[in-house]
C-alpha cells in the first residue's frame, strides 16, 4: 500500500527551513535550527509550525508560523495565545508570523496585532502578517522558496498557465516535492479552468484530503453554496439585491444562513429582510 502523502504545513516548511525563516523574518542571517513541537495543552493544529531559529544578532529565538487558509476575526487572539504558550514552554523570545493563503471576505479587515484593555490593564501582541496574494510569484523561483511552490497560482502574477507549468516542472523534478502536485492543482483551480488543470497535472483529491486545510475548504464550500442559494431566493422574490446585502451575508456561518433562508421565505419585502439582517 502506498504511503500517504504529507502536505502538512510542517512538511512544507521543512523542505527548505533556512529559506523559509529568512523570508518570514526578512533577515538573511537567520538560520533554522530545529522544528519543534507546537502542541500546547488544548491547542493542537496542523497549521501551526514552531521553528527554533538563530541569528548572530539575537541568538536563539522561536518563529511561530501560522498558515491560515483565510483570515478570521479570531486570529489576533489565537496569535497572542500561541506566542505566549510557545515562549512559556521553550523560554525563548518568540516571533509570530501569520501567513494568509486566500483573501478574507470584504467585511473583514486584517490586523497585525492583538490589543485589549480591561479594568485598566492592557494586553498587546504584535505579529507579522504575510498575505500570499500580495507576494510576487517570481520570488518563489528566484530565492528559491520550494515551500511556496504549491501556492504559486494564487500569488501575484502566478495565475498564468505558463507560470503554473513552471512550478509544476520544479515539483516533478524533485522526489521530495512531487507529492505536492495535487496541492498545486487545487490552488490552480482558483485561476485556471478545471479541464486545463486536469490536462497538465495530476488531480488527486485523495492526496489533498491529507491537507490541514481540506476540512476548512470543504466547510467554506458548503457555506458559499448556502449563501448563493439564499441570494437566489431573495432575487426570485424581490428582484435585484443591493450589493451591500450580499456583502453582509459573507460573514455568516451555515447555521445563520439557514435561519436567514427561512426569513427570506417568510418576509413580505426586502426591507423587512434587511431589518432582520441588521439585528
């Protein structure tokens, strides 16, 4: 029986850990010493990767890498908690990095710090934010950054078929990288037609299901489908729907959308639905 492909965040970073830590810190003198355990009590996610790094200026320190499919409003608190737990466990300064893979809904603003004040006491945690859609695809080939090869299609300038094929050639040329082909195929589906992707590369959803993002992608697909169905019901009943209403539906989960679906069927006007949506 073939061994299951490992396309976890830890596997991706371990492909070239020195190149990765230099990229996320923007310091060429930093080197990776070890990938550490990132299981902290009740927190255990495959998207977290903790790297012990070293620089001649700062000595040993930790780089907390969080690879998030899409930014959520809970991420600042999560970055604060994980950074504190990592520092407590290993007794080293911690440099937290949040890598967002896909853009969030337009209703969310990405922030790079957690701040809270309660009863006169303040809690603050800064972290670096890297949005992959803002990264030039050419950087992946120049540095090189093999950890980012599967994400080339969603990088800036990476959506052309020729650029995707260039990434594919590099994956197939290395035994350590070729198992990432299905991950590349998935992200290529955001920018290229499915028949073209299936023609030029291996599309194996069984492999992609090993990804730490599969469950989240599957859930978001259900959420998106429910949202589109709700919009169609509103359009059938009340005609054209203001863009503002569609935007406000983006942040709703499946359960909330299903409740709003019942409301959309029951109300007698779009204004009445908007009033319910505003509550």
